[in-house]
C-alpha cells in the first residue's frame, strides 16, 4: 500500500484540517493499515506530550524585560565611569583656572604696589629737593597726609 498520502493526511487530521470526505477515507485506511495506525497513535502521543510539557513547565518567552535590565545595568556602569571622568576633568580645569587667576592677581597687585611705592619715593625725592627738608620723617607723614 502507498501510505505517503495517508501520512500527510494523518498530520492534517490531528490538526483538524481535513474535510468530512477526507476524514472518512483516512479512518477507513487506518483501520486496514497497521503501519498508519501506529503512525497515527505516535503522532497523537507526540502532540499530547508537547501539550503537557508546555502546561507543566511554563516558559517565559518574553525576555525583553530581562534584556533591557541588563542593558540598563551595563549602561549605568559606563555612565558612572563617564561621570567620574567628567568630574575629574572639571576639577582639574577649575584648579588650573584658580591657579592662573591667583598668579595673575598676585603679579598685578605686586606691580601696583611697587609702582605706587616708586611714585611715592619719586614724589618725596622731588619735594625734598625743592624744600631741602632735613627732617625726613615729618615730611613723609605730611606727604602721605596730602595724598
């Protein structure tokens, strides 16, 4: 007997995809052919085992939540490292800025003091020559008072 056609029909029959005429033809054949009857029983047994395995061991096929949590954890680690490096560079830049400003201010204030002192000495020297003052201390206090 050629059972190839009936084996395909058995698979369709198990999935309820045959019309009434094909079902009656298949049942007649299964009653006559032991090989197809065994094949039919094996297919039913396999279908039942598959159904049982999925009902007793539910599997979570939606792994998106788990994957997204892993991504966010790994991204968070990289982000913390980037934040840390950013903080270090900002701190170094701020310290360098403070150093440069302090150095600039110190030099300018020091130059201003020196220039002011030079002007004062020059002013005192000019007045001493004009007035020919002998008492230098009283004259310096007089000059400071005038300024």
